[in-house]
C-alpha cells in the first residue's frame, strides 16, 4: 500500500493548516497519510531544504505564509522540483487586501497569540474561581491581585471581572475579630487591595441580600454590627500601610477594576 506524506509548512505555528488538513482528510477515510509539520519557517534556505525533502518522499506540501516573499519562494521551489503544493493563505490574503483596501501586516503567528491570550484568561479565571472567598488559599503567592474586605464589598464580581481581563485574583474575606491568614503577610503588599464601603451602603446591600434569601432576623445587616466590622477592617488596613485601599461606594465594578489595575500595574496591560 502506498504511503502518502503531507508536509505542513508555515512561518507561524502551522496549527491552522494542520487543523484544516485533518478536517479535510476525514473525507478520505481510510487514507491515513503521514503528516510532518514544519513551523516557524522564515528563510528561503529552509524552504529549499523542505521542498527537496518533500521531493524525495513524493509529499504534498500545504503551506500558510503570512509573508508574500516566502509564499512566492515556496511556489517557485515547488514548481522547480515538480512537488505538488497547496497555498491555504495566499488567495484569502489577496481577496482581503482587495476588499479592505490596505495591505496585510504579514506578521506571522498572530492567531497563535490570540489563542495564548485566550488560554491565559481561562487559566486566570480558573485560579480566581478556585480562590473565591477563600480564607487562606494555598497558592496565594501566584495571585496577581489579592482583594481583602468584609462580606458584600463586591469582592467576587470584581474578582471575576479582573480574571476575564487576564489577572489571577484571590479574594479573602474579613470578619470582625479574625485576623487575616499568615500567608497574606508573605504576599507582595503592592498586590494587596483592601476594599472599603460606607456603612449605609453596606447595610442596604446586605438587607437586599437577606431579602432575596428570605431571611428576616439577622445581625448580618444590623447597622451596629456593620459599623463594628468596618471599624475592624480599617484597623487591619492601617496595620498594613503598603496595601492599597479602595472605597467601592457608588462605584461600578468596571470603575473599581480600572482604578486597581492602573494603580498596581500602570495603564499598560501585561497581555
């Protein structure tokens, strides 16, 4: 039985061409060709070596080059050695250039960068959900941001919002009389954010929470208890002067998140 060889060649990762090729091959079962991927091909010399090897194995070359120079070199070498080839990128790039009216950047690997950012965000979200309202996370040192505050100071929605932006966030609840865990003292204090809120707003928020739960009698929303919790919170924050303190009263999650990230990391994002 003849063994078929397919070379995937790209100036990026080659993942796009590989996925498209494998999807097309599903229509040719039981054919099971040997697929060899050549990634990050950025020179004419590399292309000549690949085409020469493909010639010896009677392989089909499927390529995706962002660079029109490399694309043309591949086409010329394949014609010279009579190696069958298929360009998956060139025609689409030409059509898009004509449609949009401007040339492409020809920067390889952009799709893979998007994929990396996506997976980083998913990783950040997984970390954040795992460390939501956790009194003492085991992997606290891995957090980009640590939020500290009493119940109903928007710790969870703020954490999730920041995680969707790519930040790994842990949030630690404070309760009157309970000191934060020792692990928190080993975190870079410039990454710790204390959340404050006005007593009136906190009472209102907690009462709304109890109403949704169908709870009537509780100290949770009692004004005196709320003031006690917030006073304890102020003392904890005062004992850690390097922590950033943000008052969330009347602010949206987006406003608070922007304030935190700009003060900790500046205006430039890390992703």
